[in-house]
């Protein structure tokens, strides 16, 4: 999904911050390079302990923009599925300098259509992500190929609608995202 988004002409001039969870960073290798617009946060979960790194990355992007070393009009922050959205949103909406230079445009939660129910059961963070999202994108819907999986997808969709009735639920495989 992120690869498709950053190659869309409507999202030209987009910087991407990728949060990496784990000792060896791989996510930035999976995203198609877009010049020098990718920043990798290597230290793990974007929670309270990461907010300093996030602020530093956003400020560095602004310094690069102001000094002509970067050109961007928007920033996409890609978090892990393990990130609690509250501290990230708090940082984006309340940091005195960042709110003067950035505007939060939206939150997108990507939910695996096959494993989403189990993820929501196992990880409170995923429930929070779906609950605060402006839109929810179902991934792996192309793998919903049996009546049982179709019923599971319908249950998942109903659960997501109950968590966040205002968010549209989009199908990534159908290019709705």
C-alpha cells in the first residue's frame, strides 16, 4: 500500500518516516526508494520512548526543507502494527514547534483481512489504531477465497464498524485505497 501511495502523482513531494521494530531494519528496503525522502527510525516502537526520535526526525526534515536539501509538501509516518497511536498523535498535535509547521491530515489503519480478528484479539494497540483511524484499509482481501474466510471477513468488517463507525473501510486489493 505504501509503495502504491508514494508512486501516485498526487503524492509527489512526500517524505516518508518509517518506524522500524527490531534489531535489523528491513521496512525501508521494502519500500520503493523516493530519492532521499525516507527517514528510518531504528529504535523500535513509536510509543512514549520514541517520541523524542519522532520529533527529531520531523525537525530534521524541516531543517532540510528550510536549507534546500529536501523538497516535500507532506510527510507519511508509517508505524508498525505494534504502535500505540495515542503518543504519536499527541506528539503530532501538541508539540509547540511541530504544530506551527505541520498539520495532521489523517490516520489510516491497515487491517489484514485474513488475520485481523486474531490481531485485534491479541493486541490492544491494533484496536486503538482502528478506533482512531480516519479510514481503514483492508489488506489481503484477495486471499479471502473460501466461504469460511468470507464469513470471517464479514465478521471483521462488522467489528471494525463497531469500533469506528465513522471510518470508511476500503479494500486495498480492489484499489480503493
